[in-house]
C-alpha cells in the first residue's frame, strides 16, 4: 500500500475497497433537473451521432444555456501560436491583477479530441481562475478528424514550451480528452528530462486506458448518463490511427507513472471513465507519484460545465483550484 503522503482517496476507492465496488446509478437531483432542461431545449438531437462540425456547434449551443451568472473576470485576453500549418488559439483569464512572473494554469478542454473549445469550457476556465488566483490559459488545440493524433499533442508541447519561456512554472489541467493530453505531455517532459517546469496536474474525468467491457464501462456505457461507449469509440476512431492503439501517449496507463508532478484527480461517479481515474490513482501512488482522488457522487461525465448552476460542480472546481494554488504557493 502506498504511504499516506502519496495516497489520498475518496472513501471506498482504496485498492482493497474498490475491488468490490457496486457502481451506483442514482443521479444527483439538482443535476437531473439541469440535464432535463438541457434535453428539452435541445430537442430530439443526438449530438454524439452528428457529423463533427455540427456536433461542435450543438455542444456550444448547449453550453451557452448555462453560461449565465458566471464569475466576473478582471480581464480576458486572446492570443495564439502558429504550430506547423495550424493556428492554436489561446485565451487568458485573469480573476485579479495580472502578474508577469506568476505560475500559469494551462487548461486543455474535453470533447473526445473532436469537439469542444475555450468557448464551450468558458465556465470551467472562469471558476478555476477564481479558485486558483492564477492566470488561466485555455488552449484551442487542433481537433480530429481533421487533425488526428499526434497533432493535438504537438500543439500542447509548443504551447507549454512558449509559456515556460515566460512563466517560472505551469500547472497543466484538463478534462476528459484534455486530461489525457495533459498526462501524456507530463510523461513526455519527464522522459525528456524537462519535467521540472510542470508544477502540478489537474486531471478531470480523463481518458487513460483502452475501453473495457466490464466495470464502469459496463455500468454506465449505455448512454443513460450522457457519454456512451459507442460515442467514445467514435471519438477514438476519429483521433487514432490503428498503429497507435498501444501507445502510452494515447493511453497513459500503458506507460510508466513514476516521477510525475503532484496530481489532483477528479472523477464523476456515474461515468464510464470512472475506472480510468481510480486505476490511474492507484498506479501513480504505487509508482511513488503523489496522487489525490476525489469522486463526486451522483455526477456524470462533463458535470463541471454546470458550475454556474450546480453547487457540487462549483465546489469541485474550488477544491481543484485550491490544490493548484497550494502547489504554486509552495514553489
């Protein structure tokens, strides 16, 4: 068993306890109301089955419904970076006065590597800026299938290189596919001997392993809580060439997890990717990397985007931002 300094877990998710986990299926009542209102507003459209350009627009329309009453920013700035033939948009969120030498929080949005943007994740970016008191940079990395693996990883590498030239350290953060990119980049920098620039990782309900036929995939993969196994397979098919299916840059749990920055892992209880976060937490602790795991009861994949209206999501982002702030303050 890992030492207490390396293993901090929500009750019931220690290795011995998780072996008999029952996978509950009770959605939080407040979240259920929000999802029903979203379903009514959307109508009979299955976003997961739309062509990706249409799915991107549909996701943005859905997210904008909840982007009211969001935390105010002192300033928001846009810039970008040319990577090969691609323009990577950057959006900076400052909840307070900007400090040139501050640790920066770099955020990679979710969306299966195929949809999503700084616009769709504006709520998360704002809440993290307030909670961490750090400058937060959202990254519009290149999307598949137009730009499949490893284009997004190349974009992330270039952005982090650029920001580390101007900031002493960065916290890498992301959700879902974005969390996957965060962890892959942290592992790459460790292997290249350049990992000291990464102060911490915030990993929200990420993709870390191939899909399985058991566990959380079996319990929640039918789509009753949002993301389904079928939708996740479609994303993977669009993102990955067949030759990369066993690549640790795609599925970090296939790689070595030693020597990584301290990581805050957040999982949604009713998410087919739940097991990925729990297994990553166990593996990181066993490898000697500090890992904190929080499992949010009654929540589904993507719930953080409801933080303006959902107290559990706002609270989770406060804790994650506090983790980043504490690490940054200790440097």
